[in-house]
């Protein structure tokens, strides 16, 4: 590892790299091209061996295969990463703004007395410094920062970078832990998996999202019908979920899911910063809202100023007619 390399704290899920890991690998590759180094993803635990070859975008994947890392616990993770940063002295460590990343990154920065920046949305390297755009106040404000100290710990928001669609398989190296690993005061007891949802909205190409403009629960049937015609699924902003009209697994935003559909049709959603944070990865956003000043229009490629209860039936009729003509 060199002083120009960009290190990534990778995460796995059932033997595969998580979405945030692939996004961070793409970010690291861009930065490494600017620093003249390599994008190196670190996977901690035996499961990393299976996931390593699928980390598209990375130059190298370093798997730390140790039984003490089989389940996430903060102290062993920090011990290994501290050693890698002190011995390899990379330019930066990227971690996702996830439960693991938010747990490990502050502990790591405190142990090594190095700078840490959370809420990173954009990172560039130039003239020996890292230039970072980070959000704070729940996404309502942005700050432009420069970091010259090495290594910097940067916590990146999901959806800030798009994972590489394809690329050469990374060079994979598997080693045992370079430092003794002792259990800390926090111990892993049991993994409690959430109930299987009827739809995984993070994997959908088309999403019909509803907000307060849906007015009442009975009108969700209209959104369901539109989603069926489009071949997608229904999701929602937080107020709809808080009402109990849809389960938490359908919530999009900072406190819900980060989605990356090809089409995101937002019906009656004003576009609070917390919601917009969850749809940054969408290819195409179409917004329908009666308020011409709704923030959702600032990020949508197309906008319709109309009541969704008038718009949706007309669109359904048009789409069905189009399909009939095609047959």
C-alpha cells in the first residue's frame, strides 16, 4: 500500500459485496486516478473471500480472513483498520454512512487522531488536498471542505456515487489478521433478520412513489394500478409510512431506503431533503405536484403541476391504450 492509495472499508451481505461497497469502490477508483494510487477495498471476515471477486471497480481487494471477524464487532474492526492505516499510510479511508461505517469511522479517527468528515457527497483530489462537499443539518446545508492531513477518514452517503457497471476482476489477496484480536466490551450475540418484505424497492427498475398528496389510504389503489401498468412497485415518503398505510420497507429517504431505479415517478411528494437523499441514484425522476415551488421539481428531469388524482388515471388510461395498440 502506498501514500497515494485510497482504502475502502467494504461490507458484505450474504456472501456478496453490499451496494455501498460497490459505490465506494467507484469513488475510490476516481480518487486514485487523481492521486496516482490504487483503489483498495478491505473486506473483514471469512465471508469476504466469496465476495471479493465481485467488487467491480477496485484495483485490489484485501480480505482479512479471521474467525474473530466473522460477525461485526467494533473493537476488532478498529484494531485491524488502525494497523492498515498506520502501516500502509494511504491517502484516505472511505466508509459508508451505514450502521457499520458510522460505528467504526469515529472510533478509528479518534484512535489515530486523524480528521474525519461525515455526510460526504462529493470528493476530489488535487494539489495534495482532498476537496469534499458534505451535507449537514439533515441535508439542508452543504459545506465545501479541504483536507490535507493524511490519512483522512471520509464517511460517504449512499447514492453519492454510481457503482461501476463492469470492469476487470480485482487482484485479491487473503491474509490472516496482522494484529491480535481480542473481544471488546461489545459482543455479537445474534443476528435478527427483518421479516421478508413483499417487495425489495432497492432492486426495482420502476418505482411509483406517493406522498401526502395521495390524501387517503384508499387512493393507494390508484398508485398500485399505475405501478402494475409500468411494471414497477409502490413506495412512499415518510408521512405515508408514519400513517401505517405502507410498511417501513417501502419508505424512501434518509430514515428509509436508498433507491436507484431507472424511473422514479413521484406523486404528491414535496421533496424534503431527507427524501431527496434517498433518490439521488435514480436515472430519471418525474414529479407530479400541485405546488409549483415544491423542492422535488428542483431535482426532477420532468415535472407536472397537477393533482395526482387527476394525473394518475389519465396516465393509466394512456398506457393501457398504448399497450393495446402495440398488441
